């Protein structure tokens, strides 16, 4: 009875701790790099490469599970946690970004907390997992100049920053088999998520001429507040092949969501020598200035395959598909503030592959106990810019590598990763990123009954 009470108490304490940390994560996870593609909606999604575990494997995570790390990208993986274990992961990233086109080039640098996750058993067949991770970011700053035949030269400045984080709790179940036995295993799980955060955006128009009698500078400001729920589900199936090999498969599904966003807008004119409000265009007297917009996400299906030579190596292959097209953001204001997004989704797919050389935990040499991994991914038609007659598809590809170093003789790990990604087109807009990651996976034995006092 005391053991069950302790489990419940520890679980409740963890949930309270994660809830308290949820307020701090959005600020810690904010990106510092210029990402113009994040201008609309709830920013640009960056999963699963915001987590070192996924980055060093090229994003091949669907069939991945283990007893000493947390894989939130397939919630069925929580079922691989052994009955007396508690796993806690924390990851950090350091990112260098380059944004360029055929004429200009800019560099950025930032670091942030990437993720905090945990997994633990409730019973022998029921495990839970949860944590905090970034969901999307908006961080950009750009200036453009245009010439109007009536008003002359106009300089337009675009600014935006903010982030959306996800607080999630999930359950997984050992339907067939046990994680500490070498036999056929079938496990299933799901995640329930709370998306929370805010994004602030500004567009400023400045007339370059000296006469402001007829053409005045103006500014549009908009704050977006996100409070929405989402969920995803997964399966994993492992079959021993003889005495040395294991074949693994994984399935994931995240349904498409239609989010309601609470937004607040302000449009006013100002003089170039001051940012003081001189004439309010929106909201007018008696209006609230608040409205509800919509953000749409695609349904996503994932299939993963893996073949493991027990204790020696593993190869993994993932394929994800989002079978839809359409705009991702629709502004609900009575007047156009930022307008309709020019960023669209087309039916998109991602292929990822990873190769891992597993360390021998019982080896006398420390170097032989290190696990090495490398992988890559290619995503086709991730985003599309422009109208139907002039579509500009933006593909992404990337490479990753890393190592997991055992801590002492236990199952805890210290992991390092490095990843490169190439997103966009040089003649339109190209975003390159080099990301370094470090993660601590603490795997401790809890809930063990003592036979002797």
C-alpha cells in the first residue's frame, strides 16, 4: 500500500513541477534567429529537430524506444520503460543560423532550453510520460523598399517575436510482451497537449519624402495569444528474429486541428521623429480591438521501420505524410491588419534514415561503451509561397550525428549532437542552420521494495 501511495505522490509532484515550469519555458525557448517564414499564424514548427535525441538521428524517431530515454514523438515508446525505472531528460541547444538570397546574407546566434521530459511506470503494463517542449517560434526582422507612383518611396519594416510551447502528458500500454523480456512486443500510447504562448508582430510604413501633409507614416501591431489543446497517438511492434536480431515497426497519427486564436490589433499613424500615436485607424472609439482568427494544421501520418542487431547496431527508416493543401492562417479582424498568409502547405512528405552503433554497457573500455549515431532527412514541399500560377515550393534537407556517453555503470546518459539543415531556395530565400545539442538522460531505479529493513 505504501508503495502505491508513493507512486501517486511522486506522480502528482512531477505534474505540479511541470505545470510550474510551463510559464518559464516559452521565454527560455524563444529563438533568436531571423525566420521570415514564421510571419503568420502561430509561427514555424520545428519538430522533431528541436530535441537532441531526434537531431542526431536525422529525425528517424517513429520506431525508436528504450528503457533509458524518452521519445515523445511516438508516445507508444513510454511502454519500454522498465517497471522500477524513472527516466528524466533535459536538453539544450546552441544554434547558428544564416539567412541569404542572391544579394544579401545575415547571420544569427542563439541558445535555449530544448526540452524537459520524463517517463515512469504506474503498473507493470501502464506507463506515463510528459514534459515541456517548444512547438513553434516566430522571430524575424526585415526591411523592404518600394516605389508608389503617387506617394513615392516607402520603407516597410517587419518585426515579430514570440513562441508557442507544448505541455504534454501521455500514457502507454504494454498490450503484448514486456520491455525486460526478449519476446514479441506490442505497445500503444497517446499524448494530450496544451499549446500555450504569445507572439507579437509589427509592420511599420515610412514615407521617404519630406512632405507628410498627405502621406503619413503608419504602423500596424498585432498580439496573438495561443491556448489550445491537441493530441497524437502511436503504436510500436517488435519481433525477435532468431537470437540476435529484432525487427521494429512504428505508426504515428496526429489529426489536423483548427485552432481559434485570440488576437488584439492596433493601427495608427505617427511622425518619423516620434513613435507617439497621432491618429488611431483601428480600433475606432467604442470598438474593442480584439478578434478571433484561425490557424489550421495538417493531419500527419508516420511509419517507421528498424532492424537491430541486439547490442551492436540498429538502422531506422521513417516516412511521414501530410495529405492536404490549404492556407495555414486566416485573420479574423474586421479590417486587414496583416492579411492572409502567403505561406501555404502542399501535400508534403518527409523521409528520414539513421544508423546507430550501440555501445556495450558491460565493456571494460569506456570508449566501447559509447553509442554513436548519424542520420539525415529530406522533406518535400514543406511550404509553398505565391499564387497558383507562380508557386515556389520550399524543400528542406539535413544531416545529424552524435554520441551517447554512459554515466558511471548505470543506465544514465550524457548525449551530444550536431545537425545541419538547409531550407528554402538561394534565388528566393535560403535558411541554413547549424545546431549543437546536449542532453542529460537520468535513468534511476525507483519504487523498489526492500526485502529487509
